[in-house]
C-alpha cells in the first residue's frame, strides 16, 4: 500500500501544483488588464506595478485552492478510472475508501496550510498591495493607522480618531476630532457618538464640544445633534476601515471582542471570522465530492469533463457561501450558521454521494 499511496500522492500533488499555477497566472492576467488603465493614468513605474501584483499572489492562491483541490481530485481518480487502474486495484482487494485516504489527508493538510496563510501572510501582503495602490501610485496623502481599539486619520483641518467606519451606511462611530493651531496647540475638540453622511453633510449625534482658550479653562458645550463641516467625504474614510481580508482570524476575534465590549454591533465581523475557518475546510469536503464523481460507475470522462464538473461545483459553492454570508451580515441568519451553511450543505451532499460508491 505504501507504493500505491506514494503513486496517488505524487499524481495528485503534480496536478494540484499545475492547476494552482495555471489559475494564478490566469487571475493575474485578468487583474492586470482590469487595472492597467488605472496604473497608466497615474504614471505608475513598472516596479510598483510588479510589486502590487506580487503582493496579491497569496490572496489569489488562497482563493483558488478549493477549486484546485477539487479539479486535481477529479483528474487524478478520473485518469485512473479511464486507464482501468481502479478495476485492477479493486481486483487486488483494496477498498476504494482506502484508496482515497492519501488524497483526503492531503486535502486536510492543504486546508490547514491555507488557513495559516490567511492568518499570517495575507494580512501583511494585502495591506502592502493597498498601500502601493493608494499611497505610492495614487499619491493619497493620508494613510490611516489602524489598531484594535482605534483608527487615526490625519485630515485637512484636524486629526480624527474613531472606533470604526461602516461603509454600507457611511457612518462613523465613537468619534473624536482634534483641531490644532499652526504651532500644534490644541484649540478645539469634538467628541460624538456617531456621524452619518446625509444629503452631502456630516450629521453628528450626541456631541461634546470642548474649546481651549489660551490661559483659561476649557469651555464645554453639549449638543444633541449638529451638522459639522469637515472637508472629508465617505470616500476618504473608505480606505480607513480595515477590510476583513487584511485581518486574520485571531485579529478578527480580538476586534469583535473590543467592539462588543463597547456596545457596538459586530455581526458582520463575526460572520467573516467564522467564514475564514469554514472556507479553509471546504477543500476536504470537495475532495469527497470529487472522488464520488470520478469513481461513479468507474467511467472516465476526460479532462474537459473534469473541468466542467469542477466549474459547476465550485461556482455552486461560492454562490451558496456568498449568499449565506450576506444573510448573516444582514442579521437574517445567526453568524455561525451563515458562515457554515455552505459547508454543511455540501458535506451532506458529499456524504450521500460517497456512500453510493461501489467499493
């Protein structure tokens, strides 16, 4: 069995590597032609363009791993079935369940590796890619500083500090604005519970305005609601709120705890946090589906059939996964169920199909 396991492992890894490389090159080409006009309009040097796409590689690889695992499984067992190797193995008294074990183990290892890539590597590389695109290419002057408990942003009229920004509703929460004199003395400070972008203006709620006069005591003013004229628009703050792709599972966990302790709604972050784990483990589930399709009635359908099956299954998973995540972010489904719904449905389908294989 060691020889057989080594043979299947070698064949699977060879196909898996070729597929990952092919999907990576295809994705980079599509992304390049989609962004080339943007880079040319900003006169970006070649080294920055190359660096941007280089830092995009980990995210692309992580996103294509499930499809690569599925396609490699279909092609590995499909090829063996087409060349009657499956029949010979069964005649030797080897169960198909035993035959599939090395690929299942490899899929599990690949899924765990993908999780740690998204945890340790992707947050850094995604942030670097965004920094190159927004700061070094587009020449935006302000790059915010993000921490677990606060975001700092240097604006035109002052320095902003807030808990987080909701791009969907254009709402800032937990705001403090510091106005400085030319000699960097604090002249005024505005604290507010939230600020909403309405009719082209920022409407602040529950304000505390503090004015600092030279040689005197600070003057305090409480205001329930007021329009505050600040030059920044929602588009300026959309680079501030750190995207979940730039945060690992443990970063998200700590951020969720912080938001909840301060009374903010962290539902969308909870859904994305669970979704990172669910997405990493889908490779194992897709292996069972791929084996079931490949070994069903022991008929091989060629590479084109394997690619077609992989496209249909992969697209179906991403459609269900994205839909369930959107339901979770909207509060329609509990976060845990929303993140794992696609995995649960495909696991049930895999178990049914796998149980019907003729061993």
